[in-house]
């Protein structure tokens, strides 16, 4: 069988993402990522395509955001010979935590990370499934910065380009998304 190009692999993965209109509320085009994980072929291709960008970055920790970020982050960590660290919603992590608040459509949300999970020598890859407005990831980015690490890379499976989530990050931040949708 001929080897597929990266573009062909990304097109294949994009075709596996299922769009669910009006979920969980009217007007939202929900991108269901579960079909990406459900076959050996798709999961392998996704794992390889996400990992290859970071092979030479000397990543020491992959930080995943609860909950859909918890699926690929540990796989990325294994592939990159790095550790995995969770960012969780309040009240879930048992030891001392650092916390960051951020505005959601309705009210304020919080996320937490264990205080001792990261150290100054860490090179961090922050991962979540999808970039929409960017609010969740910006809070995670600020939380990891509070931990005082050496360098931070940001990675998503999907980016919804029309929402311009990238724009809320400092220009210097390295943000990669594998699959792009307009909305
Ligand atoms: P945001 O903070 O606006 O970038 O939203 C990102 C978070 O909300 C991610 O963790 C996604 O899992 C989820 N999310 C937002 N919009 C969508 C969407 N259209 N389809 C699937 N998940 C979404």
C-alpha cells in the first residue's frame, strides 16, 4: 500500500469527526471526536499525526485538560517519553493546588493543577481536544505559567477557525491544531 501524505491523513481524520447540530444547545455545531478514537486505524493515525510535531521539542510533561483532553494527552506523553499531568475542575485533585478562574458564557469557571506537578525545568505540551473561543486553554496556559516552567507548547485536535480563539493568546505562543473547521 502506498504511504499516505500528512494532508491525506489529516483529511481522513477530518472525515471521522462527526458534526452534531444543536448540541448541547441550539445554535452549537458540536464536533464529536469519539469516532476518531473508536478504530485502531484512526486512533493510530491521530496519535502519530499529533505526536510528530513535537518529536524534537524535548517535552518533559504533557498536561491534559479535563475531560476530553484526558484521552490523547497520556498517549502523547507515552509517545514523547514524557509524564502526564491533569488539569481538573475544582474539588477533584486531592493535594495542594494552584487555581485559575475564567469567564464562561454564563458565569465564572475554575480549573486547578497540583502545586508540585510541574517544575522549572519542565518543557510542557498543553493539550485539549478543541479550540473554540480559547477561554479554557488560556486559563490552562496561565495556570501552567504560574507553575513556573521553562517553555509551553499548545496543541489541539480541532480548531474552529471562525471563532478566532488563537487571537487571545500572546503572539509568541506556539499553537498547533491538526484539523481545521470554519465553525
Ligand atoms: P473554548 O474555551 O470556547 O475554547 O471551548 C473549548 C472547550 O469546550 C473544549 O474543551 C471543547 O471540548 C468544548 N467545546 C467548545 N465548543 C465545542 C464544539 N463546537 N464542539 C465540541 N466541543 C466544544
